[in-house]
């Protein structure tokens, strides 16, 4: 199963492709989609949509997971992230992917085993679980890989719990 994890944002959207193999988890690719700060919001969203579609066509993941928006103190930032999330969800749905959404706490719990894990703990666990030599950079890409890992762990747990019934 090849999962695309998304950490949405208007200026920077992180993505991470993680595959579950018989040997464990394997990092296929990660990075960020960026849009110039001076562009109009709608142009930035179109750019994000196009970049995500290009990635989907190139890698053809089997499912996707997106970080849920948590309410921020900065309402303007929360609205912009919400718009980027909407564009990502649209592109993923149009590609016919099943989509899961996880809160930051769920992601931390699945990856680090502790819902209050801090960023360095999450980055080290992501690196270790994927057998990477270094912590993935930038942070948005590392976060997106963690979203994908969370989804794979959740799917494995769901599969195991359904078989035991």
C-alpha cells in the first residue's frame, strides 16, 4: 500500500509518500509544494492543486491522509490553511483515492506513542521508522511523512481488529 500524507498550507504544503512492504515502511518520496507569497490567494491555490495533481499522476498512491485543521489563534492563518486543505481534499477525491483525516494528537500518538510528543521527538521517530539517515527536511515534509505513517498504522490496527472479531 502506497500512502500519500499531506500537511496542508498555502505557502508550503508538505507531502510524503510511504509504502508498506513485507520488510516494513519505506519512504518513497517527500518534499513540499510552495507558492510565492506575493501571489493572489486564488493563484496560489491553483498552483497547489496543479502540483498535487502532478505528484498523484507520477506516483499513483493507493490512499491518502491529510492532517486535520486545529483551530489556531490566528484566524487568518487558519482560514488560509483551511483553503489549502480544501484544495488538497478536492485533488485527492478527484483522483479517486480513499482519504483519511487525523488530528495532530492522533498523528503523534501513532508515530511517537505519545499524543503530546514535541516536534524533535516526532522528527526522530519518523526518521527511525522509515530508516532514513537524517531527519527529513523541511519540517512540513517530515510532518507529511508522519501523517502517512499514522494512516498506515491505523489501517494495520483496523485490519487486525476486524480479523479478530
